[in-house]
C-alpha cells in the first residue's frame, strides 16, 4: 500500500497544478455588430498572447467557445503563478485620456516631460483604433477614430489650445504627444517603429474600449 500511495501522489499533485494553470474569461461587448465582435475576440486572443510575453511566460494553450451569443476564452499558462497577474491585467478598468501640457501646476507630472492638465476628453469619445503604414515616413502609424461627440469635443480642445502639446495617456501612462495646430476628423500617431507594435497598441485600445473580461468558472 505504501508503494501505491507513492506512485499516486505525483499524479494528484500534477492534476491540481494543471487545474491551477487554466482560467476562463467571459467576454462582454458593448457593440452588437457581429463582425466587430469577431474582430474584438481575435484582438482579445492577441492581447492575451502579448501579456503572457510581458509576464515572461508561455501559453500552453488557448481556446474559444461561443454559444448563445456568449464568448468564453480559456487559457493555460506555463507558469501558473502568473495567472493572477493575467487576470488583473484583463479585468482592470481601462482608461484613455488626452491632457494638455502646461508650464504651471498640472494634474499629472511625467518625468522628463513636465506637467499635464485634464482636457475633459473621455474614453467614450473614441470609437476605434487602426494600425497601418504612414505614407509620408514609411513607418507604422495608428489612427484614432472618434465618435461624433468625441470629434466635436476634440476640435474644441484644439481650438482652445492652439500651439500647445497634447498628451495621450493610456492606463495613466503617456504614450504619445501631438501639437494642437489644426482641426482634424481623427488623430494619427506617427513614428511607431513597426506594424507589430502598432497592431499591439490598437488591440489594447479596441479591447479596452469595447470588451469586458469576467473570470468564468
């Protein structure tokens, strides 16, 4: 009996370890367009891949289940200790803001960049992000598309801050700056080194804007 117990013990421990490595997430979309939901599901899978690399682990596997309009993504990490960090990343509230650089006291101070004040721009003012090539420089670029209300709000911000620097903050981190010099229907972020980096950035924005991840049993 002792020999049987010793042989079974590793199997029990390994099974528990496998269960701990897997987590499922139910995706909720705020857009009811089926093709867009399919693109957001694909973007969510890529986002999970990217975050696994950031956490310095690998995905053992991933799967997608769709039934009755519900989408569930299940993932398994090689390093099970990183699963809580993955869950925290996916479920944390998303934020994107535009802030004006100021010489006075600001709402946010960025080391090496200075102080920035809030413009009143909301993440709900953005609808979508697209990655592509900047024809003028040959480098990658990201185009931010506004909602109708967002376009109006952004143009008012430009008119009120002519010549000033506007910072784009994602998850409270400064990711790009632009000079408020002319009215545009959208914003193009230029100088991104590769299409891969630009595509990863758009996946983060689009999923952040339109997808809610909820841990599922």
